[in-house]
C-alpha cells in the first residue's frame, strides 16, 4: 500500500496518464487536492463548481485507472489577492469564507472528501492587511473543520517549528486538535518539539524522506505534483512516492513497519478513513 498525500491533476494536463504513472510505479491511494481555478470562482461567485469538478475527476480516475482517490477542497489562499483586486476587500473576504462554508458542507456530504484544504496564507511576502485577512480566513476555516470533524490541509510560507506552533495554537482556540492539522509541503519536521503535534506532509525528495526516517515515522509523504505541461514533473513526479518507498525498503533505510505507519496508519488516523488494497 502506497499513499501520496497531496497531488493535483488537470484535465488540460496529463490527468489520467499521470494517475496511471502513479499506479505503474506501485502507488495505490492518493489525495487529489483541488486545483486553483480563481477565474471560475470569480465568474460563478462560488467555489462549489470547482469542488464538484474535483470530485468528478477523482471518480473518473478510480474508474479508469484503478487507484483509490480521496479529495480535499477549500479556497486556495492566493485566490484572495485576485478577488481583492477585482471585488474589493470586503467582498473578497466574504467569497473566501463562503468557500470555506461550501468546503465544510462538501466534506459532510461526500465520504471521498476528507479535509478542508489547501487553505492558509500566501507562500510569498504580502502586505500586513493581506496577511491579517488571510489569518482571519484561515481561523474561520479551522473552526468549520472542527465543527464538521475533518482535518485542515495548510498551504503557507516555508514551514518552521515556530509557525507549526502558531498553527497548533490557532487550532486549539476553535477546538481543532493538533493531529487534525496537516502541514502540506513540509520539510522533515517529524519530532514533536519541531511540529508541536501537527501532522507533517513531507515533500518526498530523497533527502527529506531519509532525514524524516531518522527521526521517526510520524509523517505523510507527498509529491505536490501540479500537472502543468509547461513544468513536467513539478513539483515531484507522480511516481516519486512509490519509487522512493520501494528504494528505501530495498536499501534497508525503511522497514516494513515504517512503510505501514507512513502509508496506512498515519493517513487512517489523520483523516478517519480506512485504506484497503
């Protein structure tokens, strides 16, 4: 069993071919994270259409490729910048928060939808107003996640022990447990004093995974594949997680027990799902 915790697919990208690449390398389950489509949201004044499209894509991949696909949905943090430019600050905040409401309802109504995300704040420098508004929107999303009992998947600036602590403290204020906060695109911050109890989703480069395993096995693995034909293989290719796992198992850098923990036990505990071959 091999679980990629975070990748994107696009109908104008490789789509089914990318999913087949994952399967042929030995992958069995992955989380399809909704691809940012802010222009559609602006036109429809709603995130629901792209949430439904993400669900349809997951169902099509399962049917035609034969791997198990879960999804996460939520208002992508960088969308706020475009909305603010086009609609003004107040309407932009309202549209982002409505996107959180829609995501929470989507999680309640669809077993395949296992988290609200990726949500958070821009990964690049922004002005104080945008930063504060993004934190307000994130806090709102965390509260909804706690209300409907699902995790959040965070997209933020570079991950550090300091902001891990910040996110955990934000979650505690609304009743969201630390282990229900998944930090997407995480470095190998596996020790509890590094991640403060949240779940790191480690970008599955060789160096990252090797360092993570030296610290323990409480982490997830992801490629953050973006399915952009102009950037083939970015961030990491769909075959990366199964290949890295098999390579490390063969080299004795990863035990069968660690494979089970990373690819079955951790996802099941984090998302409240059952993974079957």
